């Protein structure tokens, strides 16, 4: 059996291209994940800001404990309504703060981890390509030296 000749650089090329393609697909997937998480964080922050604006307006108009008070209603049963209104606004404000807090944690943890994994994948891809090129060059040099002596 022995050496069949042919293009030395083509040996292993399909496997190399398949692995590089997979690495590129993983990097693209991580970038899509990062964009999706970033988009969700943007929407959640806008929602939290809207809730805060509703609370501020509600406290301003309804006389809650927030930024100031409106007129005090002295009709019977108004204290129950005022208490319910204040409780609603307090809960909306707490929800807004909780959403902002979760967004900050997701941004700090998840996005940082995705960026780190993406950087690792790029580094691994480059190392793989460099090593493949180095081995291919060595193989070509050896083939160039050995082939004339075989013929």
C-alpha cells in the first residue's frame, strides 16, 4: 500500500472545516444569546421605569407616602380606599425595584459569563486554527523533502 500522493494540504481538511464551522456556530449562538438577554433587559428596565412613573403619579395624585400628598378625603370609607391605593402603589414601587435589581444581577452575572465564554471560544478557535496551520506546514515540508527521494 504506501503513499498515494495527492494534495497533502487536503488531508484532514473536511474535518478541520467541520470543527471550525462548529466553533463558529457556537460563537454565533452565544452572540444571539447575548443579544436576546440584552434586549430582554432593556424591555424589563423600560417596564420598571414605567412602573416607577405610575407610582410617582399615583403618589402625587392620591396622597400616598411617596413624593407628596394630594387632598385628604374625609368622606366615610375613604380611609379604606386611601389605604388600598397606598398599598397598591407601594407594591408597584417594590415590583419596580425588584425588576431593576434582577436586571442588574442578570447583567452582572449572565452577560459577563456569556462574554467570557464567547472570548474563550474565540481563543480556542484561534488556537485550533494556528495549530492546524502549523501541522499542515510541517506536513508539507516533510512531504516536499520525502517525495523526491521516493520517486
